[in-house]
């Protein structure tokens, strides 16, 4: 469970004058559940990339539990993300040719030897998310099942943070609802801080706080409104 | 890791196969060139092993060696039979055997010689016995005739339009063991039968009166030249095939193209060679002549090998291009792997491992292909020349292989490192 602190964060892309993202200050307490909304091009994905360290910040700092990931080298940042941040993406990014179980343990297996406890946890997570046959090849699963496998993968290393980028956008309504419920429930059970980028009002409903982005800036924040 | 690499290769199996085949073909080319050159060198060296010293009439050293070792038909001049007599009695000589070429039967060379040479080539016969009568023949291991079969010798070769000698029909009395030389295709007959066939010896009991006749006859002449012009042998008389052998040679012995000499010691060999290098005779170590020929062969090998290595460089460059494009196309996958926590080292290992695996597979396949091709070429050469050409790997090939693997390691690391150039987010958008 990690708290997020953003200070003076600016993200610029080469060839663009205006910054794509500019956040002066954002604090998210450990264990909080945040929804990020906004039109496309508002900077939502850039925010996800910045807080997960997938993209290097142009300026400013992004701290998780006191670790400023903008100051880490690319390699250490990858390692920090592997250890502390579980990612769920719109396009699943599962690897065809491998089974559901193999996909869940792939990131760990590529870095080191899989421990028996991790193997157990992977199988249990797959059961929890409702995958009946963990050794079924991943390309034969339905889209909803694929996203469930991706959720299981995000949770394998017991991350302190779960970041989901449009996790329900490519699913139909009912499946999307089930996946949304799953993510929120598992984040709560695992005690993880949750950040979800979404258009989905049903998903936003399930979270405690919502910030709206426009033109790379925070234009509304339910948390501040409440505080105010 | 390995499972992931294999799953990944399965997804791109068409491209992977093409890369493997490309590498395999280019490797096979160099392997074949290297192995075949060695096979020809070793095979002919072994073929020359039993021919320590050859003495012939003054002329081309190379021609003398090739004719005697590989039984290559060619116009060899005759030298006086007195040389054979002298060599036979020389105390430094273990044995001296005449070699008379010129005739053939069913495409196999008929060689006139003595039982001594047969025993030298094949200490134990595979079957049958040495020749005991003028009409007997001992055949090489690759001559298909059975024991007791009749052989009708022909002057020259069948393709040169020679005529059949009607005066004698040889009967196969024995078969030599496999020697791995051109002599496996030969039909060996008593030298006196050859002389008589060509009218160089008066009659069966060789009470020779017509000495000068020998000097211009053609026991060793080129089949083509001989067959066309001079059929006036004046030897229509039947030859007594049952006449006993006479393997003693004196000063009246008819002319012969070559004498194979087995000296008693190495020093004797050098002394004899020195002595018989003169105005009328020529003495050569066939091994030495062949060594000179190999030098030429070696030059050809260097050229072919340079071409082969050139093609390999082109293939490697093409593969590099393909891989860099391939890595570009799979940036998304690489970005995702990094996003989900795969270490940078493992990404490099995956991209590098995949490419290296392809290189290795291509290399292994190329070795097999090259080896098979060399075996095939050797086999077809052996079928026409009877010279066994051993296809084998040697110690120095290992360093070539190490070079190739080292180069493969280096080349495949380039795309692996380029895979990490982009940030994971950019890679995911690719």
C-alpha cells in the first residue's frame, strides 16, 4: 500500500509546444481509490505513463511511498514497477502461444525462477478471477476472460499499487461490470492503492475519488471539493 | 524463458524458417568446399601411397604420376625394357614391377604387370588366385565380372573407337581386395600378354629376335592416337593363353611406359630417383607430384571459400536487416513485457536468444547439408574414378565453427540492444 505524491509534474512531447500534462500537486493517500476521467487527448494516458514510470517525466517528481521514480534510471524504474505496480491495460497485452497460467507468471519467470508459493498464488488468483482452466491457451479465451487473466497477472506480485488504463473499454457492458467489480474488490482485499483511468460511469461510481483532466490539467477533483 | 522464445518463434515460423534456410545454405556452401577439398586431397594421397617411386621414359612428371596412380589414359612414351631388367636386379630395390597401359575392356583399363604388383596392391586377394597363365586376369574390387568370366581386351577405349584384340581372351582368375584407389577399376593381366598382343615379343616363349620392333610399338600409347593409325601390328597369330608366366626380365625386355619401384629404404628411394633422372628416363615420387597439384587445388579452395564467406556476410547482413525490422514490428510486445515487469536483461536475452537460436539451427542444418553434399560429390567421384575420397571433419574446422558462433553472438546482440531504445510507453504505442 503506497501513497502517491505528484509535484510540479510536466510532460512534454517533442514537436509540441504546450505540455501534454501539467500537474502542480496531487496527493493520494495509501489505499485510496482514484478514478481519472476526461475526453480523449486530455492527458489521461500520459498521466498513467508518468505515474507508472513507463514514460520519463520532463520535469517534476512522482513519488510512491517516498520513492521518486523520476529520479530512477530506466532499469531501476522497470524494476520498481515490477515490484510495486500492477498494470491492467485496455488491450490486455497477453502473449499468444502461452497458457493463461503461463501469462500470469511470465513477468516473474522472465526475471527469475518462479517460487512454489508464487505458483500457488497464480493458480489461486486465476481461480478467484474465474478462469476454470488455467492451462488453456490464452488466445482461445473470450475477451472478458482475457482481461481477467490480465488482472490476475497484475496482482501476482502483491503490488502496493494497481493502475488500470481503461480496463473495461474494450468489453461489453455486462463483462465490463464484472471486471470492474473484480478489480475494485481485489484491490481492496490486497490493500492496494488503486488508480483507474475510465470513461465508464459505473466503474467511476465504485471509486472514492474522481479527478477530471482537460488539456493536461486537473479541472475537477471530487476529493478537493469534499475537502473544501 | 525458453518456452516463451519457442512460443514466439512458433508465431513467426515462416520468417524463422526462411532465416534458418538462408543461413543453412550459406554455411553448407563453405562446409562443402572445405570438406570436398580435403576429401580430394586425402583420397588422392592415399591412392598414391603404394606408389613409392615411378620410373618412366623422359617426359612429363605429372603425366607419369597421374597415369600410374589414377590410370588416366594418356600418351606416355615408352622406355627401354632394359631399365626394368636393371631395376629388378638392383640390390636397393625391394621389387620393380612393369606397368603397361593402353587397352581396356568394358570401360575398365587393362593393365599389364606382374604378380608382384598385384600382391603389393592387395596382399590378400578377396577371392580366387593370382595369374598363373598368360591368359589369366586379376580384377579390381569394382570390376563387376565374376571369377572365370571372359574378358576381351580392346585397343584403346570404347569411346575412342578402338578395335577388339581377337588374339586373346583373358579369364578372370582372382579379385583384389578393395584398395580405395583407381586400381579398383583395373583389370590386371600378365605384362607379357600385353607385349604379345601388340607384337612386341616374338612368341610365347619370348625368344625375342626382333628387338628394334619394340621401340616403335605402342603398349603405352594414347588410345586415341594409336587406335586411329597403326593397326599393322603383324600379330594375327593366336596367343597361347595357357603358356606359363615368365616374370624374369633381361636386357631384351620390350619397351614399357612405366616401372613401379619399391625401394628398400628412404635413402635408397632418393638415390634411385637421382640415378634415373637422365636423358632417357624420368623418376618421380608420385606423392611429391601430387603435393604440387594440391597447391593449385588449395588456391582454388581459397577462392571458393572466399566466395562462400562473402555470401555468408551478405546473408548475415540480410538477416540483421530482417531482425531490425522484426524488432521494430514487435516493439509493442517488448514494451508490454517491460510494462508488466520483465527485466531489461530478460528482454535482451529473449531477442538475442531467439536470433541466436535461429543462427545455431541454420548452422547445424548447414553442417548437415554441407556434409551430405560433400558425401554425395565424393560418392559420385568414387563411382567414376574408384578413388575413395574420405569426407571428414578435421581439428582446424573447430576454429572456423567457433568464429561463426562468436560472430553470430555479436550480430544477434545488436537488435537485442536496439529493442531497449524506446521507453515502454512509446514502444506500447508503436
